[in-house]
């Protein structure tokens, strides 16, 4: 985890790394977007040079058109380059956002599941997505403005160098660098007390959001706790306001120092050049007056540079997460050919498997031995936390055993066609058709098959009610139709059945379905899965009578194996659980 506080070097390296990535992703547009403002800024020098020429001419009483023409042309070019930069910046932002977002999606899809269990990775991914979605545009904007203004300031140093005196160049350079550094330092200090970076800031945002959340308001009204929250929020806001106020006071004080440095430097340069006037061709009325005006305008330029630079610097801490997540791309991810190949995966043989989650210090699975044969119907039962879902993840190759082996037929890598109905069915806010098709998204839509699985899952009435397969489900789009928890779950089962898998896993697939329909669905599922292997996980045992093999899990191990009859006679954990559940219905 990155320490709070700011390490200038690493913050700058974050910006540089992102800059390199930007140029790699969109080489032409990024280069144009950055080079054009630099050239435009440096053209300011030529604008100064022609102004010197014009003023010297006026002083001599000679007015020539050419320098005036040049002056107009340079201004025209600078105005055009501003428009080009804006256009290119928009294009670059659109391209970069798409490219970075696609890269993040790709990484999230390829990382090993162990990474998902790592809270730090999850948080980093969230923050990286937020940077790309919300902050990247601002960051590129700050970058482009900064390079433009910096090259404008370089033009002033360049102009001072034309006076031919090293001292003048030196004083001007020092003035620009010191005033910029002081202003930047102050601006960063003020921003650091800002909302986005402090605990109080985040807490204030959280409390303000909670006070607007209808669910939270509902609960707070019941407990009469709104004033507790409002007071807490007001206290934090006041504390933040005070902090910001004292930072602003500091800013005003340093502002005065900056003004003194600036004025002294301009005074020194002016007096020095006036004392040298006429000594050489380079120190003329034109040079002195243009340099004087340029130095006066440098204050404004520095002020306008501190804003994007300080924003860029503060944002660079956000770029850290993006850079970190993007490095995952170069990792060697584990191979998993589940639903990528049609080779048979059965039997699956599990031998002496132990498993421990990265963040836990004890084995969640211990000494697991089992075989899943083609066509076999298996039930895995056991109390909460016994390890049932973890065992399924291991069987699907989502996690690798800490020790022991799993063979998918004769391969050590997972492969073959599998369907899974997870405990919490995913609610895809797409059409009814797409919700089914996603079970086998890489083959063309087969309406007859869709209707068959809808029928098998008792969703035909819903189809008739909706009036077609192309109605959107959920509540995202106007005209879409929300489903009940049980209907979503049935849809997840229909999706699983749409895939012609040789193994179907049902992990508590009916928790939201009413008991009458549940029994019917289980009976139907056993019927539908006749020619497939199926693994059922459920806390309810009534239906387990009909499977071939029941595995009873306890504390991560397999405590009992057998069919219903065997286990009831065995008078162990299963028989107790069964007796207990049967007693509910007596
Ligand atoms: N990602 C994880 N990281 C660390 N521990 C985990 C993780 N997921 C689950 N566990 C722990 O592993 C153990 C087994 O969890 P698992 O989800 O496999 O149990 P289960 O038998 O499916 O439970 P339930 O019936 O409640 O769904 C539990 O103690 C759980 O807290």
C-alpha cells in the first residue's frame, strides 16, 4: 500500500509513465496535441522580436510594414494552434479513454481469481477505473495547458538572452523559477487540504452522500438519527473550512513575498539595462520596453501555470493506481479453457486436494478426494462455511489447489463445456433473448432452443406477458421490465441450460424461488440433466434423495459420501440434518 504523503519523484514518474503510455496508445494525435502548444508558446519569442523591431523603428521615426505583418501572422498562427490543440485534445481524450478502459476491462477479465480476493487489487482497479472515467480528461488538459505556458515563459528567458547580458538572463530565469516554485508550493499546500485527498474530505463526502441516500434516510428516520449524522457532517465541514482558511492565509503571505521577488527582479533588470543603453546594438528602447512588458506579464503567466501544474501534481497520485493496475497486463495469467474448447472434461478426478485462500491462515479445503463421472448427479451439502462453493471454484479451475491434484479427463488444465448457476444470479439489464444467449454467446442465436429452455424453467408465461424475446429486462431503459428475484434466478438456470455443457453446477440456484416451485424445478432439473453430469449445492435436502452421490462437507473436509439411503443408515451428519429438516414438515 502506498504511504500517504507525497513523494515528488514518484509523482512525477507517474505522470511520465502515463505520458509514455498515452503516446504509445495514440502516437500521432498525442504528439500533435503536445507539440502544437509548445511551438505556439515558443512563437511568442518571435512575437517579442518583431515588437522590438517595431518599437525601434518608431523610435527612429521609420515605420516598416514587414514586422507588423509578421506580428499579425504570428498572432494568427497562435490563435489557430489554440483551436487545433483543443480539437486534438478532445480527440486524444476520446481515444485514450477508450484505450485505457479497454485495457482495464481486459486485465479484469484475465487476472487470476486470487487477485480478485486481494482487496488491494480490487480497490486499485476501482480507483484506476475512476481515473480513466472521470479524471483523465482533466489530467490531459492540465498537461497541455502546462506545456503551452511553460514554452511561453521560456520565450521570455530567450528574449532576455537577446539583450546579450548573462546577468539579465540569470535574474529573469531565477525570478521565473523562484516565483513559480513558491506559487506552486503554496497552491499544492492549499489543494492538499482539499476534499479529495484527506480523510476528513472523504468522510465529509461520505456523510453528505449518506444524508441523501433514500435507504439510509429511511433507516435514520426510524432511529431518529439524522441529527447525529448532520452534526457529524457539520463538524467535519467546519474543520475543513478552518484548515482551508489557514492554508489560504499562508497563500496570501507567500503571494506578497512573490510579488516582492518579482518587482525587485524587474527593477534590477530595468535599471541594469537602462545603464547599458547604447552600449551595444542589442540593448535598445525596443528590447528594454518589450522585456519590461514581458516581465510584467510573466506574473500572470506564472499564476495561470500554477493552476494546471498543481492540479497535475495532485492528480498524479491518482495515476499511481492506474499505472499499478496496468502493470498486471504483463503478468502470466493461468490458462483456463473452460467453455473455450469442446473436448470432454469428464471424469474430473480430485486427489488429496488442500486449499487455503491467500488472505486466510487455515485450510478451507482439506484432503478432498472425489470423482465426477459423465452423467453422474452429485449433491454437495454441509453447513455454512463448510467449503462447498470453494470446492466448486476449484473444480472449475478458478483457483488452484494449494496441494494435491485435479485432472480434467487427462488434462491438468481446466477445459470443456460447463454451465454454472451461481448463488446470486447475475441480472443482465439486456433483453430476455440476450439473457439466455449469454449462456453460449459465441454461437448464433437459436430461437427454438431459447423457447425450449424458457419452457423448462417455467418462464413461458413471462415471455407471453412481455410479448416477445426482445423486451429489455431490469430498469435501465424506458419500457424495460423488472423481474422478481425468483424470476431472475429461473432466468439464470435457463441461461445455464442453453449451453450444451456436459457438466452443470447449481450453487444454491433456488434460494429466491418459492418452495413449491423449488421442488418442481429440482425434479425437472434432474430430468433435463439426464445425459449430463450435474452438481447441486443446497442447504435443503428433500431433493437430494434422487442424486447418485451425496458428499457431506464439514470444516473443509468430506465427512461422508454415499447415496441417500446409505447416509440415512449411517446415522451421521447427513442423517441428523435430514431428520432435523424433515421435522419441520411434521
Ligand atoms: N475469498 C475468500 N478469502 C478468504 N476466505 C474465504 C473466501 N471465500 C470464502 N472464504 C472462507 O472459506 C470458507 C468456506 O467458504 P465457502 O464459501 O466455500 O463455504 P460454503 O460451504 O459455500 O458456505 P455457504 O453455505 O454459506 O455458501 C469460509 O470460512 C469462508 O469464510
